[in-house]
């Protein structure tokens, strides 16, 4: 198909298509909102403000885990089950490796191939950081677009190895960590901080010879989680097992998500948390913009080199150097 040149994008048509749940319009809108091109800012703002007026009630779920733990297999089993129950599911995958070529995680055709063909599911990879300091922050805007397009379950998937999880936990209502039995956290590359963020730990691949090990891991984790401080949500994190390839244990995970949502709505944490997250993203956006403006300023760039030299020669201190730079 011939690509439409950017100039010819009819933003009104894109918005009305999106609000009618048209997947092509939704994809186009996300591309515009993700764009770093200044020419797209006005269209992007129009799309976002229309979407903010047309939001649906949604559940935002973050899913993380190291490569190979079974995230895409799990999301496929989970997502298909939810669409069977009448939900519309959007999956936004943050791919840390796709800063250059968009969507390398999802580029693999074998990932989620039944969900790809499910008309009530929408799958979209996001580049992790397309510009200075940005860690998938555009994913947050994509959530709003998906909600306006009628998706009531939003899954944000990320690889559990780095900084992205903090951003993801700040854009979702509930955060799930997928793990394997047997391997220690160090082996699985999971940081303690990520375990602390999790509202539920799911031991995947609980099938075949692995069932006993998985149950053992579940018991151990349940004990270990008791040592963590109480969460602001008052929710006590749970551990479950499942087999994504056998589709077993998936329904209890959904029930757990629903229980979390109803508990946190009842104790008001749900709404408060979304408000707090909005403020977080406001400040984050300002920080990013200030940083990027600061470091792209030619005078600053020159003076920074100079201050580096002075530091190397012990002629200044980091604080004194910062003071000079901040005065420019
Ligand atoms: P991701 O990198 O975390 O997205 O992991 P994938 O979903 O691509 O799964 C990695 C491998 O684990 C694939 O070969 C899957 O078939 C396999 N796998 C995923 N879930 C299960 C499961 O529940 N049981 C078993 N035995 N294998 C699984």
C-alpha cells in the first residue's frame, strides 16, 4: 500500500475514526502522538484533547519479566480470555531494544499470533526512548488514545531488566511480575526494587515436570513478600502460578486483578493513584524538556567541556561547575 505523505493527514478523520474504534486510525494517531517532529505537535494536541474528552473506564495492567519468561505467551492466553468475556484489550509493548528500528520485540511474527488476529485486541510496540531522557513516556499518551478508542483493558508490557519498570508502574493501576521457578532473582536479572513494585508475582511455566517446583517457588515467594513493607494501596501482594501454554491458572489471575481493582476503588487508592500519576507525568515532562533544552544549548555544550577540563585538573568541584553552568 502506498504511504500517505504526512502533509495529507486529515486529523479530523483520524480522530473520528479512532473514536469509532477503527484500528487503522488508532495506529495513525499513536504514530502522530509518538512523533518527535515539531510539525506533528499541533495534530498531536488535537488528538489528545479529543481523546481526553472521550475516555472509557479502564483497567491498566503492567506486565514485566525477563526475556523468555513467557510474557507474550501469557499475554496471549490472558488477552484471548478477556476478549472472550467481551473486553477490548490493548497491548502496548515497550521495547528497550527498539530505539532505532521500531518494534523489534513485536517484529517477531511468532509473538501473540492469535491475538494479532483477534478483532477485539490491539497490539502496538513503543520505542523505549526516542529522545533525550524519555523512557517510553509516549506510551502514557497511547494509553489515553486506546481508551478513547474503546479499549477497556490496557496491558503495558516491558522487559524487567531496567529503568522502564519505574515508568510503567507509574502509568498502570496494577503491576504484575512474571517469574520462573528454580532460577534465583539474580539469575533472572530481577532487581529487588521490581519485586517491591509488584502487586502480584506470577510463576509461569507451571506445567509438566515443573509443577512441584512452581508450587514450591509460590510458597517461598509468599513468605518472602511478607518481609516487604506495606504498600500505600494497603494491598498485600499475592503469588500465583500458571501455565500460559496450557491456558491453566489464567482465570485466577484475572480474578485477582478484579479483586485488586475493587479493593483499591473501595479504599480510594485507585483514583488517588491515577491523580498522583498525572502529576508525576507533568513533572516528568517538565524535567525532560528542561534537561533537553539545557543540554542542547550550544553555549552550555561549550562551557560543559570547559568545566569537565577544569574538573579533570582539580581546578573546580562538581558543585561549583554546576553553578557556573546553571547561570548561563
Ligand atoms: P517473553 O520473551 O517473555 O515474551 O517469552 P515468550 O512468551 O516468547 O516465551 C519464551 C518461551 O517460553 C517460548 O518458547 C514459549 O513457548 C515458552 N513458554 C511460554 N510460556 C510457557 C508455559 O507456560 N509453559 C512452558 N512450558 N513454556 C512456556
